[in-house]
C-alpha cells in the first residue's frame, strides 16, 4: 500500500538522467530508482537516514538520493540523485 507520494524535482530528474548515462549499466540505475520510490512511498523514515535539518539520504546501489518529507501533505520530494 502506498502511504505517500514521491515527487522528483526537475533537477533531481536531470541528475538521474545523467547518472543513468554515466553508470554504463542503465538497468541498475532504473531498478535502483524504482526501489527508492517504493521505499519512500512506503515509509521514508524507516529507509532514510537523517542528513541534516529536514533532509534525509537513501542509498540503493548504485544510487544515493537526498530527499525531504512534507508529512502534512504525505509527500516525499527527491532533491538530488547521484552515484554512490
């Protein structure tokens, strides 16, 4: 069951596209981004680690994403994506 909505800001989607090209194994990046979305929509507090005030990080090799949670709106915003 989906508890929240994961939204990627435009620059994070651009990061993901660049990562997809740089990694050389696009299927790994595609699978990792899917897994991250699933985890963030289920329970971002369980799968994310605090990074700084209001920011969290989630790692799903080969990706490392930074996100924030708008709990009142049940939205998780992915702010950046990159390779581990």
